[in-house]
C-alpha cells in the first residue's frame, strides 16, 4: 500500500464516524419528539363523555338537561286529546270525552278490528263479552263491553285505559300507536252497537243478515247463540260516586260513565 492510499483510508475513517454520530443524534431526537407527544394532555382532553361528570359546568354534569319547552322535530303534539284521550276541565280535573279526534271510516273500523283481534281478544274475546281464552284458563276476569257500566263509558275511556292500563290489564302504548288505539276504541263502540242496534239505525236499502244466516251461508257451524259468561266474570256493582278512573274527576252520582268495578268472582265450591 502506497502512502497516498493510506492517507485516503485515514481520511475515510472520520467520515464514517461522523455519519454514525449523525444517525444517533437523529434517533435521540425522534425519541424525544415521541416522548413529548405522549403526555397526559392527549388523554385528558376537554371533552364530554356520556354519563360522566364535568368541571366545565356549574352543576358538574356532563350531560346537559334539555331546554325547557323545547320539542323535537316532528314531535309537536298540538292535539293533546288525540295523544292523551282527556281534556283539562274547568275544575282542574282531566275529563274524558265521548267523541273521536278524527272521522271514523270503514277503513278505521277495519284497522281497529284487526288490532282488537290481535291484542284484545285473548282476554275480552272477539265479541267483547270478557270470555277470552286465557280468562277461561284462569286469568283474572276481563271486562264485558256489553254491560251497563261499559256501555255508558265515553269512547276516550277505552283509549285512556289502553294507554295507561288498569288493574290486571297492562298498557298497550308500546304495541299500539295513538291512531290504532283510537281505531280499537271505535271498533269497541261498533261491537256494542251490534248488540243494541235497531232497525231504524240501518241505512235505507241495506240488507242486514243475522250471524246465524252468515254462518250458514259460509258453511260454518251454527254459533250465534246467546252469550254466556264464566262464573268468574266481572259483574257491575252498584254505583259508588267516590270511585272513578284514576286521575279523573270524581264521578257524578247521576252518571256512572267512568266507573270500573273491581272483579268479584262468584264462589263455585269449596276445596277440600
């Protein structure tokens, strides 16, 4: 190796060392930058998490309460009678009314019949006499829509009971929309009318057939017999002016429209 070659090698050694120091410095700088970016400030951000407290507000609640009297889009229930079935009376009590919030058409009655047959017949039966299938199997007696108490109740009473429930009957507000509850109430009125209709109630030119004739024409067994109630059926009690629908005005002694009697099963025998 010549002298010039040795000088060239010696000149290259410092260059490799400087490169090594350069890369080491870059690595240290990258580590420092990475560490500086992992402070708790990235974790404890000033944001609201659901169901957690917050120091941002005076009440220390992260979830803010709704502003009073605000209504979500599409939820402005201006017609309160349609959604509640009651009106505010002058005496401060909520009162039921014997009128529908919309016209009753044949389509409304058909819809009410469909919903009634699905949700109401297990207890009240398809004819509304309280002799439903589960009542016959020991469930608490259901109301008979054809007794004097139910016949005198306003139509909105049925909507109110379907909305809030009563006694052993649960509410059906989750299963039935307000419009469907009104349709069922209208159909209950049709069931009641079917047992007390008079010839003059039938429009001129309309032919009326008895259930016996309809059953015979359709090839069904004869079923149009007088209704019978089980021995545990609800019976109307003498009117008590102090009893009424929960939350409603006290009943007028001359009007038992909002009285719902409690069930009183008749004794059928003794158990040994």
